C-alpha cells in the first residue's frame, strides 16, 4: 500500500534523467531540516542542525533505467539473486510534502491523510533522525540521560497512533557496495516486531526473514491514551530472524509485547485525556528519564521514569491503583514488569537488555499510523483506554478525522535534569521551582501526583504564550 501511494505521488513527475548506481534521480532527495538540542546541566542546551529521512520501504523503487518497472524481488529477471537484484534496482527521492511530513525549525508535523484528487489517501509517514552529516542516522545513547519533547496530540482521535520511538538500527543504514544509498535513503529499518519486509538493509529479502532489533517506544499515543514500552531482543544491533525466532512464542528473538506502562491500563482513568490532569486538548512536554542502579552511564538500566510539564505545572506519572500488586506503581522498573507478568520481557533480560541497547546507541523515529488488523485496541480500548473497539477502524478514522495529525517539537536530550527549565521561564518563583524540579529529578517526590507551581496567573499566561510561540 505504501509503495502504491508513493508511485501515485511520483508518477506525475517522471522525467527521464541519468542514474547514479542504485540511487534514482527522478526526484531529488532533500531531507527536511529539524533542529534538535543536546543539553548539559552546566552549559544548557546547544542546537544541532539535524534532519529527517523517510523509510526506504515506502519509497518508489524501480529497475535501473526503467522507471516504469517497479522493483520487486519476485521478478526473476530483475532478481535472480540478491546481489544482482540490489544492482538492478534504484531507490528514488521523496517530496516530503507528498507524504504528509512538514518541518519548521524544531517542529515536525505529520499528517495521516492527504487529498489525492478523488478524496483522501492514507500517507502514514515514518521518518528517522539523521545526524548533522545528513548521511548517517543520529545515534542516541540515553542511559543515565533524559529525553524530552513537546507534543500536540489534540488532532489524534481513537485508533490513531502518533509515535516517537528508538530502534537499534545501524547508523549507516547498513550502507555497502550493494546498498550505496544507506541511511540517506532510509535503509536499515528494524524493530522488535521483526517484520518480514520486502527489503532488509538495502538487500532483497528472498527467504521471508524478519528485520529485528531492540526497540524502545518512548511514546505511542493519541489524545485518549498513551503507552511507554521497552521491547528487548536477544541479539545486539540489527539482525534477521527466520521461522519461530520471528514469532511470539518462547522461541521469539524479540519481546513483541514489551513491558508497557499506560496510565489508564494501570487503573488511573482520569490522568491522561481531554480535560484531565494531562490535558490533551493543548500541547505539553513529555520528559523521560533512563535511570541506572549506580547513577552512571555505564550502569544497569533500572528505571524508565516519566513526567509531564503543562503550562508551567510539573506532573508526575500517575501512581497506579489497580490490583494489590500494581498499587503505588508509577514508573517502569523491575517491580512493575514482574507485577505485569511480562514474561518474554523477563526471558530476554528486561531492562538490563534494553539498557545495553541504549548504551550502544539507538536511532530516533517518528510515525503516525492506524492499524487495520486490530484497530489499535491494545492502545486505547478495553482495559487500555476509553475508546470503543471499532472506533479505530481506519475507514472510520478517515471519514471522521480527516485532519488527523501530530506535532512533535523541541526535541532534546542530555544529562538528567538538563532538558527542562522550569526556573528560567518564571522569574521570581525560580528558587522554589528549582527545588521542586530537582526533587522530581532525584525521585524524592513520590507521593504527590501533581506539583502545582506557585505562579501568579499573569505569569502563567506569559509562559503559555511563550510555549505556543515555540511550537509555531
Ligand atoms: C535553561 O536555561 C538556560 C539559561 O537561560 C539555557 O541556557 C538552557 O538552554 C535552558 N534549557 C532548556 C532545556 O530550555
Ligand atoms: C521484470 O523485470 C523485467 C526487467 O526489468 C521487466 O522487463 C519486466 O517487465 C518485469 N516484470 C514485471 C511483472 O514487472
Ligand atoms: C536468508 O536471507 C538472509 C538475508 O536476507 C541471510 O542473512 C540468511 O542467511 C538467509 N537464510 C537462509 C537459510 O538462507
Ligand atoms: C514474507 O513476505 C513475502 C512477500 O510479501 C510473502 O510472500 C511471504 O509469504 C512472507 N513470509 C512469511 C513467513 O510471512
Ligand atoms: C494551557 O494554556 C493554553 C493557552 O493559554 C490554554 O488554552 C489551555 O487550556 C491550558 N491548558 C491547561 C491544561 O491548563
Ligand atoms: C542515585 O541518585 C539518587 C538521586 O540523587 C540517590 O538517591 C541515590 O542514592 C543514588 N544512587 C547511587 C547508587 O549513588
Ligand atoms: C500475574 O501472574 C500471577 C500468577 O500467575 C497472577 O496471580 C497475577 O494476577 C498476574 N498479574 C497480572 C497483572 O496479570
Ligand atoms: C468488539 O466488542 C464486541 C463486544 O465485546 C465483540 O463482540 C466484537 O467482536 C469486538 N470487535 C472487535 C473488532 O474487536
């Protein structure tokens, strides 16, 4: 479906030009710029000129010199073997507007649907963060670090998923003589679902292998529900699976279910949503901390902690209330995962394995999608959220929420406590706020779900306006 979509977008622009080996030149590849920041407590945040690239799997892929022949490994003329196939196929550039990707400064907006002349078509973009060299993926090493971003989920209804996550892809996209395009054309995708994709690392997938790697879902959400889920695998880096190793049983190479924390699923049904403690009708900041047992970046990952900041109010992740074992659970740690009976998570080494992956470095991805198979019920329906189990039908979403979109902005990471600044925005209350912020960072505030910051009303409005300006 994605290929067809791309084909439709590219066909009107067909002009025959020359080819460099395996990189098509019909559509130039111009990566949308997205400023990100790296922060330290002492030095503050420094902007970096990073950019985005969309997946090779969603691109127009055609025979070299024959733009009308779509490159498909089942074509035995083009693809008698993997090496010949890779040599015979060229990956095209993408016009990012045509796949619903728009960036401005530090903000990225992704749309689920776009008009196609007759109506709407699903574009469902997925993009990865490239480093400042514009050629390799940025590798984030987040152990004993903190990752923050601002998000607007107000245009994401039931069944939508606006995701921000990490996969342990290879920085170069597994660039090689057979795959000269590499990360600059979005090759090398993998995740813990071990999908059987047509191409893997720029080579045709001729034996139904799955593309696997450790995955850390920092954020999968719409305006009704949100989940944070580590998914460890039994191998480092990006690797392929075959047969049962690609599946969900005890032979599985990756933990497809993960040990996820969704406040509604944990029994706190009034925490996240329109008009709730985290009010999804307006933007907010999401802070995620990857804490270790010895507070060092070489240590073992022991906790993934979440907090939110909205209009100057710092909100701790909700304490869960459901069931005796889950009482007082407000964070992802060993107790939480044991209480959830996350068995394949435990089998694959749990947080320790996830932490080792975060230490080696992972690639940051953004996506917006619907799910035909399960209507995203695992995220927002039944025990997971307030949505009906049919409201996530992609056809219903297209009819009722044609403007579905998500905006991520001000993406930043660095030392614990360095990525959010309650003190600078608020002037005279700074001392109190500093104390509260460091209490939160140090984990000393555990009982209060919400820390109200002592601010004058006018000041709050000023902060809100600054915040909105940052987003625009
Ligand atoms: C916090 O404020 C300091 C000093 O103004 C600044 O250097 C730093 O970039 C700010 N950090 C964030 C995350 O906004
Ligand atoms: C298979 O590839 C050959 C060589 O490029 C091409 O001529 C032919 O049309 C392709 N077949 C299909 C079904 O696309
Ligand atoms: C299947 O193909 C992959 C490359 O996609 C290769 O690494 C693997 O060895 C192949 N397995 C078999 C059994 O041929
Ligand atoms: C993998 O995908 C190919 C191409 O879509 C398909 O023919 C094959 O049956 C799939 N294999 C498995 C094991 O699902
Ligand atoms: C935050 O501020 C914005 C802009 O003033 C306002 O529209 C929104 O209702 C506020 N949200 C919350 C949860 O206070
Ligand atoms: C890690 O830091 C926290 C918060 O500052 C502190 O409470 C804890 O004792 C430290 N742990 C170690 C092993 O140093
Ligand atoms: C986990 O398993 C235990 C023992 O089988 C069971 O008593 C408990 O209810 C389960 N907890 C959850 C959250 O499923
Ligand atoms: C939705 O729930 C109803 C009632 O429990 C059930 O009969 C139906 O099969 C479910 N539909 C889907 C798509 O999950």
